[in-house]
C-alpha cells in the first residue's frame, strides 16, 4: 500500500471534517431542552408567552452558532486543498 503525503492529508481532512460535524449534536440537544422548558414555562404562565418565547429563541440562536462553526470548519477541511499544484 503506497500512500503519498497528499493522500494522507486528504484522509486526515476527511476525518477532521467528520469530527467537526459532531459539534452539531450539542446544539440539537440544547435547543430541544430549551424548547421543552419554554413550552412548560408557557404552560405554567401563559401571560408571559411573548417574553418566554423571545428569550428562548435568543438562547437557541446563540446555541446554534457552535453547530454552524462546526459546519464551516468541516466544509473548509473538505473543500480547501492547500497542497494542490
């Protein structure tokens, strides 16, 4: 098996991209938990629905940035080939 240095870098880039996409698990779980707690809070106090919803959506938007950063890193690793001639 003859693997060149460039092939090794491509393989490591693919593995790194896969690991970077694991960053999408955290925001998914966090947003689900936030939505569940937001729904239960609205059920307990329907009068504060707009405040609860806006706070929940702001928190979910902040949590989503980590998933988007992981996606950007994965796309850079997959599509930017620094050693191509």
